[in-house]
């Protein structure tokens, strides 16, 4: 995800697109403290570095037996 043109701060639509979630799912994850978010005035924003760290710490699929397609 590291590119020179990538913004350091992501907005809600950016994160929804990145995670392929709708806004309701994202707001719920933020309220639960599952996704790191910040307040910038009245706006909710996400630091790219914190979002990348969050994604990196998620468990690998292989760690969960019984997960599969079909």
C-alpha cells in the first residue's frame, strides 16, 4: 500500500473502498474500537499508517481451521 502519491490521511469513503465495507460497517467498527480512527474537527479520519498496522495484525486465514469456500 505504500506509494508516493498515497495520502497520509484517509476519509471514510476512502477506507470503505479500501476495505470494501459500507459506511455503516465502518462506523460500527470505529465505535467498537476495532478500527483506529481520529477526529479532525467534526470529521472522522484515518491515518494510513495506523490502518496499515491494524490490517497487518489481523490473523491469517490459515490460523482458523474450518474457514473455506463452499
